[in-house]
């Protein structure tokens, strides 16, 4: 049996233009048996013919977009209370509001949390996987380090506790005041170095076609075979499309604690993507990041002698 984990991305909506996408930082290789179809079926076909179901059709069209492209969806809105934080460490506050404008206080716990919160810079050089705390009134808060001025995007991944509610990923813009000097997107490279670990990426990311991505974690040249559970899984993947920061949708499945972590992933379109793999070892969570191109060959570069590596920087957890 292959000890790598398999993740089916966008399986629920292959017929949609961009596929269905929600789920910030979904897990790779859960410690326990995953719930069947827990996150499947987020897109439903619009009514055929006639003039019925226009409202339903509009909702379906919105749901079929990749995750994080909308600030409001299905009657829920991501409301930022601190949309212009200062550079450096600051406290971010936000809430999820329902269709009446009230703050939502009841959520379904998924992967150990009621809500998962990601902040990424528009140039995709800074990535923060944060764990906010909810007050009784529905206000969430979390400390974050946004190192430079410029544009950022915040993503909230959650599932309301309301009957029939589905998982949603909402996105909203943050602006850090000050002189802005965007950095170029890191080059495509087969390996990433972070805190003495090396993570090697191999495989294929194709638009509209499932393909395997395999990540192998080593330290000092030796395979890491004792990855530790993080939010109930041995690894979490966030994938962002360059240009609009759309999310790819990934599902957890069973797998072992390394050194290989594998995915079956499908890009919603051709283009350049940033992949962020969170893994925990020796009590600390680290993030390995990669730049990948989908379309054309869509292949991650194969390792070669004197291969280029990318030192993961600007990535943190809170």
C-alpha cells in the first residue's frame, strides 16, 4: 500500500468553468479515518431551461468560482475591523456576518478549528497561517506580523453551524500603509529549504486534468519519517493562483507520517501558482513554498545535478 496520501482537488465540480474551491489549509494525511464526502459536492447544476431558479442559479455560479475570490457568498460576509494594519506586528480583528448583518457565533469544527485564517501578500512572498480566537460576540482576533507595506489578502475558511450550511472560503483585501516595493515571484524550483529541512516537489499540475504532486521531506540528507499531527493531519496544503489569489480545493485522505506526502490536484486554469505546505516536526510547524506553472507542460521541474533551491522566507504561523 502506498503510504503517501491522496488528495482529490475540485472533484465535486469538474464540469464547472473553474471548479469548486473552498477550504483554506486543508489537511494532508489525516491521523484518523477521514469522513466520507465531508467537503464534496459544493457545486450544484443550475436548473435547465425555462425561467425558474434564477436566484439559485446565481448562487450556484458564485459557488462554482475558486475559493477566496468573494468577500460575500451564500449570505455570509467577511467583515474586517482592521483593514489597514501597520507594518510589523499588529492585532487583526474581523467577524463573519450573516445575511441580516449579525455576527455569526456558531461554527462547525473542522480540522480542529472553528475557522481557519490565512493572510498572504499580493506578491505571494509573505504567507501567514493564523489561528484566531473568537469572542462571545463573534469577533475574531489574532496577532500577525505583516513585515512590509503593500497589499495583502485575508482568507477565512469556515462552515457555519446552521442546518444545511456548506463550507465557505471568503477573501478580503488588507492594505498595510507605507512605501510599497513589490518583490518578484520566486522562481520555479524543485526544492525548498526551511529551517534545515529540504522539501522536494515532483509531479504534474495541469489545468482541467488531475495529476499527482509528491513532496518529500528530508533533514540533513535523511528522510523524515516521523512527521507530527498538525490540526489532525500530517500536512496541510494551500495553493494560490498568481494574479487573483484564487484558491485550489484539496481534500485530506489517509496516509503516513512521511517522508512522502502526495496529492492528486487539478488546477482550475493555466497559469502560475504558489504552493504552501505546512508540516510539523519536533514540535514546530514549518512551511515549504513552491512556484509551479500549470498549462503547457504543467510539470514541476525534475531534480538535476546542481539543482536550484528556494529558501522559504516570509512564512509564519500564529
